[in-house]
C-alpha cells in the first residue's frame, strides 16, 4: 500500500481529503504509482503528467523520504519505506519567482 499526498488543487479535483492510499502492482516506481493514481481517479489524467509523453508537468515535484526524486527515472524503484507505506510519496506544487 502506497501513501500518496497531493497538493490541494489536485485533492479538490479528485474530491478527496487527506492522503490517498493506493495498491500498486509489482515494485513501486513513480510510473506505477502515477498509473494507479490515474486509474483510480481518471479526472487527474493529464494534470500530473502530459497525456502523450507522460512527462512530469512543470511546477510539480515528486518527493520520497524527504528527497526530491522529480528528475529520477520514472521506472526507478521508490525507497523501501515508501513502498512499505511507512513514508508517503509526495506530489508538491513548485513555486517560481524571486
């Protein structure tokens, strides 16, 4: 079971409160977690990843165990504590400006 925390605007779109818990088949990776999320909440398709390329959208970041994993391979295994549900996988809205 993967624990997933979404930014407020995505929680509102998915009509959920708090964190989302997902069952992911196989070894949890960014791609598998996001595939499971989009399968359960189809209204989120295209909001986190591009429809065609499946690239992460600008101004969204992925964190696991307090580490930014946004630029890691989407097929790299997530840390064991995230895979076991001890730590959440976070999708954070990035800020820009100066």
